[in-house]
C-alpha cells in the first residue's frame, strides 16, 4: 500500500509527458489540473493543489484540489498564504501541530491532513504568482523531504511560465468579452428594445450554431458576439429609431445604415472576437436570396454567423413587442419562417430552427422581460 520513490527515468518520463501537455494547453483550468497532477505524481503525495492570487479580492484561491472544491482564503493566511507572502517554501511533518494550518477544511470533509509541503512560484519577472501545495506523502516515510522540495520547485519553475502565458491570454479574452457585452448593452438601451433582447439573441444563436454542427468553441464565439449585431443603432436618431408605427422610406434608409455603421465601428480590429462581431453587425440583415442590405450578398457569401444571427434576430423581433408592432403569436412566426426558407433565410438554418424550436421557446420564456407582452 505504500508507494516507492521514483527512479530518475520515471521522473523524467512524468516531466516530459506533462510538460508536452501543459505547453499546448490554452485553458487556465486545464493547465492547473495538469500542474496539480504532475506535482502529485512527481513527489507521491495524496493530493496536490495550485494556489493562485486574486489581487482584486485580496484572496488566494485554488480551483483544483484533488477531491476538494474551490477553496478561498484571505491573502497572507495559512501555510499557502505564508509561503506566498514570504517567498519561502514550507515543509511540515504534522499539520495539526502547526498553528498556521487551518483545520476548517478537514473538519468539514473528514480528511486527515498530516504532512504538507508548500512551494511558492514566480513569473518571468520574478514576482510570486502562486504556490504549489502537496498534502500527505504516500511512501513509508510519511513526510516530505528536501528531495521533494527540489522536485516541486523544479515542477513550479517549468510550469510557472506556461501558467503565466495562459493567464495573460485569459485576461485578454475576458477583457474582450467584457467590452463586447458592454457595447451590446449600450446598443440595447439606445433602441429601447426591452431588456433581454440581446441576451436572447445570444442564446438562440448558440443553439442554432450547435444544431448546425458547428464546434463548441466557434459556437461560443458567436454566442459572445451576436448581442452586438445592432451596435450601429447607437448612431441612429431617437426620433427615427423609436418612432411608433411605420417608417417613411427615408427613415428606413437611415435605420438600415446601422449595419454599415456597426461594421465600420468594429472592422478595424484584428482580434478574433471583435472581427467576428464586425461580421455579425455588418451582415445580419443580408438575405439568402440576395434581397437584403447593406450589400445584397447572397447564399454562402453571407458568413454563417450572419445567416444564423438573422434567424435569431427576426425570431426575437417577432416574438417581442416593439414600439412599431405587437408581439406575434408563435403560429404566425412559424408561418413566416416556412415562407422565408430559402428567401430571407438560409434553408439549413431554418431547418435547425424548426428542429430546435422547443429549446428556443424555452429560452424565450425564461428570458422574457418583466412587463413585456406575453405570447
Ligand atoms: P428590429 O425591430 O430588431 O427587427 C429586426 C428584423 O425583424 C427586421 O429587420 C425584420 O426583418 C424583422 N421584423 C421585425 N418586425 C417585423 C414585422 O412586423 N414583419 C416582418 N415581416 N418582419 C419583421 P428590418 O426590417 O431590416 O428592420 C431593421 C430595424 O429597423 C428593426 O429592428 C427596427 O429597429 C427598425 N424598423 C423596421 N421597421 C420599423 C417600423 O415600422 N417602425 C420603426 N419605428 N422601426 C422599424
Ligand atoms: C493553507 O495553506 O493554509 C491551507 C491548507 C492547509 O493548511 O491544510
Ligand atoms: C457550418 O459552417 O458549420 C454550417 C455549414 C453552412 O451552412 O455553411
Ligand atoms: Fe439590425
Ligand atoms: Fe436586433
């Protein structure tokens, strides 16, 4: 039942295997799991966690702990906090004899923590960004040694650099998401479209994309950017945009410019999410038969993101009350999509629309705005 210490060959195999996986992983959570598993295997501990610093909240947190959910502790507390604050590694034979150990978790879970090793790790600039912590040595000698300290320090220095680049990447993606969500909300407020319009369009687009067989990552991109489709409406005068009843031809031309304006606002970016948002803003009123605007594109010359958002947008516009029209009953909406299959809309997207209709209606009802007309 005890484990034997590893040979150098076994150690090298573990390091090579894990590092190959870690450097090619772009998702933070997965890097943390790989790091924890690598640490655990290298030093034969029962559990291993990776602690990171949450500077905004002044806390340390771990999202992966073998058999343990996310834990948060105040910065500077506990063994992990001490190691991170001082930059010193800590080895303990019996945690219950050490006042820095926090027993709350054991008391909650019934787990018995005995030996612990905690090693802080640094980014490329030498700043401490987290700590490795392993619990309970599984060999006959039931505590961690100087050799374990060396090995975990080695693991930390290898993995720390990949970890930092993944965290930076995540930061960029999160920032883009926030900006896009904020811009979508601005467009929404401006056109007085009731609260959840952009959220519903996001969810419908996502369901339609997956239904078309698009892969998860690409469907997620569309979900993030489709709420931006009407961002160009920020530049349309209020008197036109929120006019009750029919528009004159001139007024309708002004409104139609929201597609060009949205595209112009976003097209300059090389960023993946923002350039996808530009496509959706520019193409969501194009029609499969070429009769749409602004460019009269047809068929597959319209990006699949534009073809999907067109269906999601019209479904939502018809389902909801607008200043210029009441909400339509579902039968009338279905009739329109049957009629417009292959005219306004990509026939494949319409087929998925009908296949997924129960799910779409469920989303619509869940995200119905308070005070919005019922269907
Ligand atoms: P929206 O309200 O988000 O509508 C999006 C699209 O849903 C419309 O694009 C159209 O394809 C479809 N749709 C909405 N209501 C109806 C309807 O009653 N019948 C049919 N068959 N389709 C409908 P469209 O036509 O290019 O309009 C773009 C935007 O122009 C609309 O966005 C809305 O903001 C504005 N708009 C269009 N018609 C009027 C109107 O009569 N009065 C006012 N105040 N605004 C209008
Ligand atoms: C900590 O580092 O304080 C949490 C883990 C423990 O003490 O067992
Ligand atoms: C897709 O791109 O996943 C759907 C195929 C298409 O309609 O272009
Ligand atoms: Fe639009
Ligand atoms: Fe819209």
